[in-house]
C-alpha cells in the first residue's frame, strides 16, 4: 500500500472509532447528569408541598440520593452478567430505555415514595451503563489508544455533571418556581433517546462475538475498526484465547474462586470500593449543602457548584491529554490519592475558621483542589483499569461485581454524608482523609500495572503472577 492509501485508511478507522466513542459514551453522559442533577434539585425538594417541594429532611435527602446509588449497584451486578450473555450492544440499548423511563418518572413523581422508586429505576440504568460501556470501549479499541478511548467515558461522566450543574443554575435563577426541580430531572430524557437511536449504528464487541462462536462477524468488525496490518494478528489472538477458555467451560460464579481470578477480582473490588471512599460523590451530590453550611446563600451555592463541574471536565481532559500518555496507571492512582488526602485535610482545617464569606470561598477552593486530583488522576484511570484487568471469560461478571461494590461505596457516602455534615460539620473531611490514607496503602501494596499490554497479554501476565 502507498503512504497516501495508508493515511486514508487510518483516517477512516479514526472516524469510525470516533463515532463509536461518541455514541457509546452518551451512557457516561447520562451517568454524570443523573448523579449530578440531584444537587440542584434538593434545595427545591426541601420546600413545603405548597411551594412545590416535598418537605425533605436530611434523612429524606439521603434516601432520595442513595436510592439511585442502590439501584446502580444492582444495575451493575445484573448488567455485567447480561452483557456477557446477550452482548455489550444489546445491554446498552436496554440501558437507554431504562434511562428514559427513569428520567420521565422522576420528573413526574407525585410523591416522595414515587420519587425514590423512580430514582432506584434510574439507578439500574446508571449501574448498567457503568458496567457495560467501559468494557465495550475496551474490547473494541486498538491497544495503542485503549486508554484514551475508555477514559473518554470518564470525560463524558464529568461533562454530564457539568451540564447538570449548569442547567440547575439556569433553572434555579430564571425559573425558581414550584416545578424547577422537575425541569432539572426531565432533561436527562434527551440524551437517553440519542443513545437508543445511536447504539443501533454501532458494531458489537469483537471479543464477545468470538466468545459466542460468531467468528465471521468478529472478522467483519475487526476489518471495520482496525488497520489492515493489525486485523490478522489480533483476530488470531482473540480466537486462540477463546478456544483456550472454551476448553475450560463457560465462565461462571465458580470461576471467581479460581485462585488467580479471585486475587485479581479482589484487587478490582478494592479499587472500585475505595475510589468511592475518597468522598468524591459526597462533594458532587451535596456541594450546595456544604456551601450553605458555611453561610453562603442557597442560590449562590447552586451557582458556585458550576465551578465543580468546570474543574472536573478540565481535570479529566488534562489527565487524558497529558498524564495518561506519559505516566503508568499505578502512578496516576497514587498521585491522585495523595492529592486527595492533602485537600481533605485542608478542607477540615478551613471549617475550623470563623464563619465568613472568605471561609465559604476557601471551602470552594479546596473542594476544587480535591476534584482536580480525583478527576485528573483517579477518575481518568479507575474505570480504565477495571475494563482491563479481568479475564475475558468472566469480564462482564467480574466487572459487574467490582462496579456493584463501587456503587455500594457510593451508597454509603451518599447516605452518610448529609447526616455527618449535620452532626460533625467540617470534621467529616478529617474522617475521609483518614480513610484515604488507608486506601493509599492498599494501592501501593496491591495495584498492578496494565499500561502497554493487550487484554489477552494482561490475562496471561496475571495468570502467571497470581496462580
């Protein structure tokens, strides 16, 4: 092939991969919007029914917020298994429908119990997306850009949160009426429709197709998303690995007890669970509540929360564009964790100062510092590593278990945070700093490196290391 024809082929492949990434990561956008939107809705939901709210107490707030995360935990567990059985693509289609039903149901909820129920349903979609989209992107990506492809989902998550904060602020400022929170919640239905339409245009994961014996379709997909000189080698490697797994039988819960798979699954669970115990979603869900507790007004607090979204998006972009290409995955996690500990200690110290406007903005400053380290280093790397470390025959199942534990950590934070803020105020940040020191020790001892290897090569490496 001539240089010109190779360049033309690469442009075509890049365009196809861009389309795949843009459509599939709408699941990440919905994940981010639906987890972020509640921060702006809560101040309106605390109003009396006569004012359009539901008179929520701190306990009610924690139930409304954590109901989505409980649903997400089970959505991840079920979604991981279903994506192994029926395919990554079909699972994402189903998730899009549930996103739509959940968003409309939340917006029309006539009562507190109905809102909790639809938040749980919405959580099933969020969990299903979090367990399926990174795996799909990982399996369909060429090894040299796998990190960038999968991490774009994290960029879309924080973009979704930024959109939620922005629309919250616009609605709270321009239309602060009885139904403001309903308009905030219903907007998530639009990208859900886009995801359902768009996913029909995408190919299935070639690795899943090979596992199901649909090898001819696997070759078709590889020819569609790989350069001609990459297709044969990668396809043969996938088929060889599938044949090895076929001799061992179908992947199941029993496989998680295999010593080397158990060890890598426990590491994945630890990474997933501890990433939530940073407290990041306490800050993302309750940022206005935190700022109100420092003396800032409710409307000003909702508007100030946009800064959280902006910093998160910029931080993830910097992480993907600069650090992910240059640093090993382990170092990314360890750097982010260290920065989170320092920022949490600073937040706790600022809360010891007398109440003032300056204190409110110092709290916001260190919240943003925390989010920079969390999103730039941990957020960019965490979902990527979960999509890489598990063996193919149990990838959906093991990833679902790990993401289930991630969401259970989220449940703990979402439920405990408003009650802890009410009980011990800023000392809550010292508690999270201590927890994060323990997480740092876990990562330093157990977290493996995954950069620069194909998924099949990683599987062989872990099998040799942990058997």
